[in-house]
C-alpha cells in the first residue's frame, strides 16, 4: 500500500481518498486526482492500494476502509478494478464508491458490439507490444538527446524543445516519450546563442521541428537558486536577460513557444502536441 498525504488549512480531520486497483493504480490516481483538482481548498489524505487481485485482499481493503469510516469521516473511493468479483466486494465498503471502470464498460460493450475481456493491467501493461516498444525507443532517444548532449540522428526527431536552462525541457521530453512515444530531443539556449538571434547551428536544418519554452524571471531564478545559490546563473537579471532574448529568438525564427512557469508537465506536453500537430 502506498500512502501519501496532502495537507491544507484547517484543523478538522481530512477525509481519506482511496485509489484502488487490481493493477498499478496509476489510472485510478490519474482520473481520481483530476476530479479532485476541482476542489482545491480541500484537505485530503490520499492512499493508493494497487494489485488487489484476490477476494481475500479485497475484503482486507474493505475492512480498512470501514475502520476509516468508523473514525467519523466518510472515505472517498476511486476504483479501476476490472474483475467483477473484486469490484463487487470493494463496492460494499462504507465509503463513497466511484467505479471508474464498471460505470462505463456496459455502454462500451453495447456500442462496440463486443464483450470486455475483464483482464486487469491492460492500461499500463505490454498488451500492445508495438506501442510499448515505440514508447521505450522514444525514452531511449530522449535520454540520449537530453540537453543537447548528442546531435546524432537529429533528423529522426519529431520534436526539438529549445529553452534556457531549467525551463522544463527534460521532464517534458521524457513525458512525451513515455506517454506518447514521441521522438523528442531538447537543446539548451546559452548566452552565446543570443549574439546573432539565429537558431543554434545544429538546429538550423530542423527549424520546423523546434518548439520553445520560456518562463517568468522570478520563477526561473527561484529554480536556479536551488541548483546554484548566489550565482550569476541564478540571478534575477541573468534570468530576465535569457528569457527576453529567447523569446526574441523564437519570434525572429517563427518558432512556436509557450510560457511554462505556471504549467504542469502534462499541460506543457498537451500544448506542444496540439500546436505541433503531433499524434501517435
């Protein structure tokens, strides 16, 4: 069982949110937390319980949830359990049960004219071998081409993220590779690159694949201070200089860009995919 807590203001006991699954629990967490973002002021204790694969395990989880309910706070349960027997047991707990799988599977069966196979682990497993191999190859490519450390096979890149240091290039390319199988490289912009306002020479043949990231000077300075406290690299003036010149470079070379300062990796990635029209 994986436990993690989100703490907010107030002193009353925080409701417990359970993410239950007969697989990894990633889908339950993702969907459940997406719904919970609509209630940002709520204090919540989150608990993820993956790999509930037997009736005995399911009954143990129900007993745990019921003990939490006895404490006076109604538990919230997000479940992506696939097996009907497991789902039936979990639904008997004394919590508010949201069946993220069973609620819609019947409608899908009617629409597709096919029976669901009822096997857990399909969302994040290797059932689609071709797609899985594509994502792993993309991850290897992103690692090799992180921060401009390799220029080999840049012609294979579907996307080249460019930005000053610490604007979010690496996590974005890794997310795009792992989640979408995008062959993404990233390349840092340094002070010398702003002398001519043209793209760095290795990127000139691939200008149409480039996408820029920028940030807010104060935010970038805070991030850099964590890495190199008190350095010129982290100073507000240096950050403002680099971001200003990076935006000028993007505009001069018709490179689309987005300000990543207040965006999650998921939001940045979705924006990049849409604007670059990348679809797998």
